[in-house]
C-alpha cells in the first residue's frame, strides 16, 4: 500500500501537470458502473458515476496537496469543493496524451477514471485491485475520518501529539508497531516505514508502547520522520504496484534494512515475522528487543 512518501511523490508530479487546468471530460469505467449497479462502492464512494462526472466536468483544479496518505484536489466550479483520493493497495495516476502511453499493460487494463484536461492531456487513475477511493466533498467535515488524522509528521506539533496519544491508556498496552501505524497517532506511516524505523531503533515491534521510555519514544518518532523524508528523496518504495505519474518506480526499497529481508543486515540472524494489526511484521530476534 502506498504510504506517505509514495503519495507525496505522486502529488509533486500531479501538481505542475494539473493545477490551474480545467476538466473538459470525465470517463468512468464499465467495471465501476457495473459494481455500483450491483450495490457495491468500488472506488467512487457515495455517488453514482453520472453524478460524479457531472460534478467534475467544467471544474478547475486549483491545487493538489497531500494530507497523510490522501491526495486532495481542490476544485473550483461555482464554488470550491474537494476530490479526495486514497490510492488503496494499488492505485496509480498517469499523466499521458493517450491511454496507450501507459506502458505497463497491467495498469492500462485497469484504468477506471480518466480526467481529460483542457491542455488535451489525460489524468488517468488505474487501480488493479480497486481498493482505492475517490470522494467528492464540500469539505473535510463531509468525511469525518479526515478530521481525526494526526498532524503531518514534519509539523512542529507532531511530536507532542505523538507522545500524548502513545501515552494514553488506549494505546499504552498496544504493540508499538500498531501504535505508529495508526493514522491518528502518526500520519502516513504504514507497515514498510514502521518496520524500518523500529529496526533502526532496535525496538521489537510487539513491545507494548507503555514499556518504552518517553526519551526512546522521542527518538523513535524522529526515526520515523527521518525515514519518511529519506524515502521522499528516493522517490518512494516500489514493492509491486507503486508508480509515479510517469510510470516510474521508486528507489527506497534498495535501502531497506529489514522490510522483506530473510536475514538481518547487521548481525546475519535469520529474521522472524509475526502478525500485528493485520500486517506481517518482520524483525530481527537478536537486534530488536
């Protein structure tokens, strides 16, 4: 699943391509239409395809920003509104002159939403597994989970927020891996970067948050923020389906110390894994305590 660095990379490329341009046409795939006809909410949430198209055609994309793992397209059409997108497990945007310009067939076959811009180019959304989401909102309050997100991990108030949340009874007994993956505690940190941060700090992923000193929590938070920034600089991580809007892969996976490893990069011990919050947590039984 794309995490904060991957979403940031997508936003940094969509912004100059799309901001200030007007949507002239919108395509929604037959797959999505059929899903909705069968009472399912695939990708486009709480709205039928024709209403989605009608709202977007003629709208100007005034800005493109990231908030945690979400992409916010601020739209202007009579009044301001938001198109909020979560990439889910395999969502990807492409800025192309034709769908044939999407070089990987697996993405080209699963294009579900296409925005035709007034420069003649297409902003195409592909989602192989269809776990992504698009919502048209008047504001964040229309989708309350957005209001619960922690501050951005690079914001001045993010550390104090993390400490306050991690020390609450609700979280103190939970595994620290689960705590730092919770978007209400730290924004944008998922399985990959939680695994890497805990390895760098030599903390066992199943250790209860309440059994970690405040000083160590501060160091851990700084490690998370540092790894997220490092990954942004590396263009994110490509494990299977992440691509930027030019179809390029990230490079952060080449720097992993623990995620996906069979052997510890530092001591050579065979790694172990366990399930935490529904995700596979890989760790070194020698280095991480």
